[in-house]
C-alpha cells in the first residue's frame, strides 16, 4: 500500500474507534396534561419593580454606549454594542408604552454582548 492509502486506513480506523455507531435523536415533549414552564411577563411586576427594571435598562444602555465609544474601533464590536443598544431601546419603549413582553427579553438585552472583557 502506498503512504496515502495507509494514512487513510489509519484515520478511518481511529475515527471508528472513538465515534459511536448510532447517535440518538430525542423528540421529547412534555407529558400529556403537563404545562409548559411559565414565562414571567412584565405585566406581572409591581409599579416599583417596573421602575427598577426601567432604571436597570437605562443603566445598561449608558454602559453600552460608553463601552462602544471607548472600547474598540473594530466594526464588529461596535455593531454588537449597537445591536444591544437597539434591544434595550425596544424594551424601554415597550415598558413605557405598557406593552407586555417576557422578562427574559429584558435580561437578554441587559446582558453584555461579550465582545469586551468587562
């Protein structure tokens, strides 16, 4: 056998040793009659909690604006911060206008994009 065939046989043998023969796919669903996990909505918050959420969103927006301006001039990093600021603006607008949305959206908007080390 030539070197090429020997290398191919070795690679196939190594791949076959570590790889499982069958990989299962799960189509699991909730049991019949079981409820899906409830998502907490902004409408369930008290007025004080909504004010605290608004303050948190505004602080995150301020942080992201400062990070965008000072951290990097790389276009992708700035675009990540622009997207985060737009998400925060959307949540603030919904909160101020009384539109109901999941709290997970607000938490996602507040979370750092991970492009900067802080």
